[in-house]
C-alpha cells in the first residue's frame, strides 16, 4: 500500500500521521467516510467483487470508486495497521427489516485499540444512516455523533456478543415532521462478537451477497457518501440528500428520481462522486427509508 496515496484519496490534510491515538483515528474515519462512498453498483452489471486487497486498493484509491463493508473496512484496516494501530476484524450481523439479524459474516466491522488500551468500534463501511466516527467500547453509555446517538450493550446469552443501537430520530420531510416507528426508543443496527477474524473469513459471504437471491445487496442498488453536515445516497433509481440538524433530528433536503440507467449513471457521478465505466442495470425497489 502507498499510504500517502491513500491519505491523498481521502483528503487527509497535513503530514502522514505519526501518532496512533484517538484523535488521529477520528480524523481518518471522518475523511474516509466523506470521500469514499458505500458502493454496490458493480453488482448491477459491473465487475465481480473479490476479496483481494490489491484489487480493492486499485478500485478505491487509484480508480476512485467506493466499496461495500468488506472492501471499505478491509482496506481501512490495512491503512490503520500500516500506520501502527492495533486492529481486530470482527464479524457482525445486520438487523433486517423483519427485526431479526442476518447470517454470520453479513457485515465486517473493526475494533481498534489505542490510547493506553482503550478500545473503539470503528466502521467506515456500513453505508446506511449509522455511526461513522469511532464508538468507545463501553456498555450502555450514550455517545453522541452528528448523525445520531449510539450505545453498545450486551446481547443475548453469549458472553462476548454485543449490539450497536441508535436512538430513534425525528425526520423532517417536505416541511412535515415524521418519527421512526415507536416500538422502542432504540433501534439495533447490528450485533457482533469479540472473536478476531481474518479478511479471508468473509469470502463465502462476499459471494453470497453477489449471488444469492436472498441477498439484500443484490436486490437493492444502494450508494451513500457522507458530507460535512449530512449524507447523500441513492436507493434504486432515486437519489436523496439529508441534513443533520442535531443528533436526534434530520431533514430530507432533496429527492431526485432518475428515469433511465443512463440518467442514473450521470446523477451518480454528480451527487455521489462515482464515475462508472459501464452502464448499470438496476432492479428498482420501493424505498424503505434509512
């Protein structure tokens, strides 16, 4: 890896980091999330995704594409290790709309240890309306970020299984106030365990995400990139922009529906910053909200 090229790609200002502390980790997460998109569009007519770090580096750093969790977090893990951080790869299971969790290795997340043994859950590859900056690994403490309030708590009977939750938010859409369904105050994003994994452990699920009819990603063309005060994202052929008013409130500021795959490709470059070398063939799905 050319660390300097990676830092240039994510627009990390200043010299190459020399400290493996929280402040540096925070800034690296922020820069990556605002400059590298969550991107599964290759599943809709592009090249196959492969867990090859050199290929992922070329795709994201050289060719300025985005990636999904295995790619974004896998590459970010490589960067952190090159800078001297203590990083563990963890498997996670995403909370689905049916209020159950997906299969093991459904998602990749990272646990970073720095600042005299403090641990931080770190994730630049989730792609939804979820935490972007590192979360201190401590149970039940409410942690505020620009896009939400989060907590980590013990989950189930397994001794080393946890869940990350976000406090439910108020959404302003077209001047109207809407709230997420009030089944509870908190909404689970994903659960994870503390067993360290290798990048190669995710290969089977990487194939599943691209091949199985049960794969959420294969059936939903999703992209997202964070901005200084919000997020731009697409779901199917529709593009959205959100502004974070505070940790509990967000506003949908624009909605644009594209009417052809060619128009989608053009708007994708304008809003998400992804320039494709192919014209995607989308499966249009009803937008469930994120």
